[in-house]
């Protein structure tokens, strides 16, 4: 006789919250019900191992999915341990009461059984798509079966029922579709197959259902196993070929190329986990946009939990794709969010170390391959170092590569330091839009002529990374375009000091003419053949100025301190002195032209291109008059 009962939760509002608010999408219900069926099968199988007298047909340990469109029934059937009347009421009539959790707690600590369910809420996800749910169950070893029926609103009833063997059958009466929700899809074989492959592909028992096949003349229906059961990452390395790994990567992550590198991890401990990681050969689509979602796929005992778990991969390795499967995750009641992140932190740390070790090995043993990888993802590693505010400095600094004046290839900071001159105390660098533009700078000519190597920083983030690093092996970084390089001898210093005194009047006049544009005019200690250059004080560089002003949310205009330097050994200085002595009024024109020229050399915009063009044309006209 059926007995109507109310749920034992505190209030109906709690059940409503669980059904409608815990899960982020309705399709999760199928994963939960299949996981429950897998748990019930696990329990029977484990008990049969403990008790040899139990007669369990191993071939029957499968999960069956059936559809009855006419009655709108979706049926999930297992042949597991089953439940008696008391257990039905205890585990389905009480919200958040989990038989799996009780079962696992009863096991000895050294048991290796895996039980997916930890909370008794997964069952109630069925009410997101069902107007009514029936559960028919027969406990193993019992001749009696019972049925639990509920609409998820006003309680439940339990009554005697019929079932030919042990196990549990869940019958979901799927809701009618609305303008907002398409419930009919959960009665379509294709949709169910897709959801099984997505969420439950690695359940260890066969999940079978009718599959319709079409040919030119007729269609046939066959009972087929939908899930693959054994995860690729659970198979021994000797049983998995490179071709299988490559195909798995391309299928799962929708790439058209094989991965650049595959990394497998199998860790025993606290926590235990398996990881299958892939480094792509190219930057994924939308990688540098907000549309790209980094993170690794997360599984727990082969059950898919989350598509993009950002906690598993650090920012500097966000280009790595793959998955993690761990039995030790404390999942919350919806399995979609972790109860705490301690296990994730431990897993993430192990993964980070493994990736870093693999990259260091590649850098050491296969330099060409590492340089190919760096060209694709070096920016990400540099950004990760910068965004961590130097916390990852020791871990990442030896992975960095830079072009330099040494030759055309990439170089590490360690390699640069190994080539430094005995008296060299700083690592010299220059920032520019490209290697060729760095090479053309007057300052580069001076430093390289002195026998020093110069790093070329060509990415916008490079100077910010250098600022974060501050030093490498106790060698500070020095921009050849800022401050005093102190690379000339005392005799040269005295010579320039003397020329500065002699040209002081001219220098002051030039500074007055350019007072709105530069902070200082001086004779240069860093020019060889070039007549003029523009440098900045220590602090903000011209490249930093460009980057900061290009930011869309910039609230102010950033401007580095500008210093116009004139080559004391170039004939330009004599020409300027002659002009200044003959007609000081012409100096404003020449000063402006020199400043604009220096800006162009540095890749900085000139304030008035039209005026600059007129001045150049005027000077050409004046020059032609003197020749005629």
C-alpha cells in the first residue's frame, strides 16, 4: 500500500533551491543519474569481491538507457546493489543523504574502491527536466521490490513494485517543452549519446542504448555501447601509441594539427591524479582575446566535472591544454564546484613543476624545438612572470629568450651573462618595435662598438618584465637609451666636458627653443657617427610611454623625460655654432627639425608633420640659394 510522505528536509524552499539553483545547466542531470547507477554497480561488485559466495553475473553489470517518446519517459536502469524499502526512504526521502558517502565511510582506509557519489543531491537534479520521477529498486539478495514516486514538489510515496532482478530503474517523465526550454531534446537518442560521450564516457561499465542506423533503403536499430569506458590516460604508456594520443588531442580540443608535445603524469599520493597535457603547435584561436577560456578539463574517477578549470594551470602556462582526473577531489553537492581548493592547489603545483621541467629539458636538449615553441607562446610566459609581480621570477627567468646583437638567434639571460666582459656589471638592452629598428639606433652602434652585447626587447611587455626581474645573477639591467652609460674613459669625459663649456651658450639657446618639448639638451657620450639622438632619464622609457598611452583605459597622458643629445664630434655641432653666431633667429627652426628627426629615429610621433615638412623644404631652398 502506498504511503504519502513529506521530504525530511527543513522546508520545501530548500528542495526548490537544490533543484533550480545548484546546477548551472539542466543537461547535468543525466551525468548525475548515470553516476548514481555506476556507484550502485560498484557497490555490488566490491561486495562480491569480499564475499566469494555472492553469485554475481559480471556480464550483467551495465547501465541501460531507454526512451519511450509516447509516454515521455527517459529510463536509466542498472543491475547494481539496489535498495530496499528502508533505504529508498533513507536515501531518497532525505535531501543530502548519500548512500555512497555512507558506503565509502564504512570501507577500510586501505580499500581501493572508487565511489563517485559523495552527496545525496545528484538524484534531485532529475527534477530540473522531469515532472515526475519514479525509482524502482530491488536490493541484491531480496525478492521484494519497491517504487519511490515524487514530483519534487509535495513529497513522495513508496509502494511495493515488481522488478525481475536486483538493481535500480529510474524513470523520468520529461517535462513539456516551453518557449524558453527545449525538454524534447532529452528524448532524442542523438542528444543522449552526445551527453553520455561528454560527461560519462569513462564510466567503467558499459552504457548501452538503442542506436538507429540509416542506409539508402532502410534504417535499423541496434543495441550499442556508447561510452569508451577506459580513459586513454588510465592506460599504460606502452599500450598507447603516439598516433592515438595525437588523434585524441585533435578530436577533444578541435585542433587540425598534432600537438607540439604531449606530457603524461600519473601521481600517487595525496592527492593522487592522472594528467594528460598537450602543448599546441600554434596559438589557439582567440587566444589573446577575452573569448578564450584557459584551464584544464577536470574529471573525478572518469566522470567529467568541468570544462575549463583555471585553478589547475598557472597563467604563464595557460597555452597548455589537457585534462586532470583525480579521485581525491572534495566536490560540492553539484559536483561542479570544489568544496575547497587545497587539493587543486597541490595538483596545480605538481603540474606547473612538470611543465617547467619539460620546457627546461627541451631548451637544453632540443634548442630548435624550444625556439619554435617560444615564438608561439613566449609572450604568455613573459606575461605570466610580469603578472605575478615577480613571484615566479626564479621559476621562469631561465625560460626567457631574447634576440641580441650577438647574432641572429635567440639567447637566454644565462648565455648573455656567460659572454659578459670582465669589467661589465650590467646587462645592456634596448627596446624597439623590431630587431632591425633596435640595430639602427645610434645608441646601439655606440655600445656594440665598445664590445658589449645588447639585448633587443621587441615585445611591448619586455621592458615591464625587465623591471620585474630587476637583475639576473646579481647583474642589473641597463637601458642604453636611458641615463648615463658610463662607458667612456676619463680622457674622453674631460674632452666632452670642455666642449660642453665652450658650447654652453648654444646649448642653452637650443634648450630655450625646445623648452616645451625637452627637459635637457646636452653633448652626448653615446654617439659615434650619428649627429643626434633622443634619450630619456632613468625610469619611464619611450617604449613604456607608447605602451601605456595605447592602453584603452588610460586616464592620463604618459610622457618620459626627453633629453636631446648632440654628437660632440659631428660636424653638425660646428654648423649649429656658426648659425647661432651669424643669425640666432634661425636657431628655432634648426632646433625643431633636430628634435623631430630624433623623434623619428626613436619611433615617436612628431607633433606637427606638416610644419616639419615645411621646415625641411625651407632649409633645402636656403641651401640651393647658397649654391647658385
